[in-house]
């Protein structure tokens, strides 16, 4: 039985990846930060399954800022594969917390790579890199496109990208960067724009919310579906040669267009409910991110199926069902 270690297992990608690996017969170990309350809602369905939890799924307290703990855990678990998905992942928040973002996103990967090097555990490593590393570079963006990050988050991700390449070349580690473009799902965090839009559309349709305030509606993004992207992560570590891959949909839609897709799903005109709020603007904007996944398609056989219009409908219908269920439970 293969063993995998996932940092950020309680996040959107971590939860889907855990499901995928468990379905493939892996023993899965996840890192969670110690706090006064548990934030495991995305994996509670796995935790509540006794056949999975007691035999195949194990959680460990750790933090990417604690290098010695990472050494101890990697030595003890001896994983076959390590997926680093943990990070302060909100781009706008990174402007407010640049030092913490740099420590968790940038230095965090260095601590994991050092732990693998020091323990000499024979494992394969996946680093969650980001399309935000391209920043101001015009699309389409591929593995050969120059980087030009426009946020502390993008800069920190670029550092971790190069550290991953450096450890691969300097120490012979099987280490891959997955340069993932925006990928969303029903499990997306509440502060991300796609979740804000899908949640608002559902609540407005149900009379539970009146308006929605957003920032830059002209920003163009390449939006895919998270469950498909974790399949790509896994495929990277199954290939015989470690390298770096872009995962994307090769399509770009503006926030304005995503709004239309979402509100159309509940038969509403978004322009009647959405207003502009400058508080949501970034100090430096990224105008357009549209990826080219040709390399992943030719080498890994990976291609996305869900594009932004369907993604918006999936997210809105999930929010709509959730809010109806919640109202029923509360006797409303």
C-alpha cells in the first residue's frame, strides 16, 4: 500500500486529493494546524467513515513554519508521495500579510524539501505552484512563459517554484511543480470571488441576500474544476520523469462573465444586484491569466472537462441546495 502525505488536507484541493488517493488504495496522512477549534469540515465525511479513518486516513498536527516537526513526521511516516498544498492562499490578503505569506508559502516549501533531504526518505514531491507567478505577463501562459508576479503571494509562490526546481537539480529529488490556474468547486473558501458570487446568486434567489459588492469585474481568469485538477497532481507523480506542468482550461472569462453564468443559473439579471467596492481592488492588478495545458495533455494525458459556464452552475446549484436544506433544518 502506497503512503501519501498531504499538507493542507483540510483545504479545497487537499480534501479532493485525499478522496482520490483513498479511492486508489493509498494510506493517507494529512497535516493540520493545532488550534482551539477543528476546521475539518471538508474531510469530515472521510473522518466519519470508520473503515477509512481507522485504517487509511491519519491526521497529524504540524505547521509549515516548524521545520523540526516536519523532519520528525516525514521520518516517521516515510511517505511514498508528498503533496504540498498548504499556504496562505488568498491573494488580496497577501498584501495585508506579506511577511506571513512569504514565510508560509515561500519558506514553507524549503522546510519540507529540507526535511525530505535530511531524512533521505525515498519519496516523490508535488509543489502547488500558481498562475499568479505569471502576473503581468500576457497570455497565453505555458511552462516556457516568463514570470512577472504582481502580489506578495505570487512572489512567494515563485520562490517556492524555484526552490523545488533547485532541489530537483541539486539533490536529485523527484520534485514537480504543478502550475495550476484558478480551479474552483463547491468547497471553495468563502472569501474567494467565485464562492462569493455563487453564494450571493443562490441567496438572492432565495430572498436571503439583497446585493453583492465586488472589485475589478474586468479581470480575466482561466477557471477549472478542482476535482479534475487533483487528478493532474497525482498523474505528475506517477510519470517516470519529474518536471513542471501547467494545468488549465485554455479559456479565459472575466469576472463579469462569471457573474452572468452564475446569476443565469437562478434566472436573475446580475446587474440589478451587484455594485462596485474599491476596497476589493488589489494594489497591483493582474489583468489576464489564461493557461496552455498542452504539455500536460501530451505527456500525462490530462485534459479538463468542466469549463467556467458549467462550473458556475455547479457552484450555484450546490449553494442553492445547501441554503434550502439549512432553512429546512432551522424550521424556516
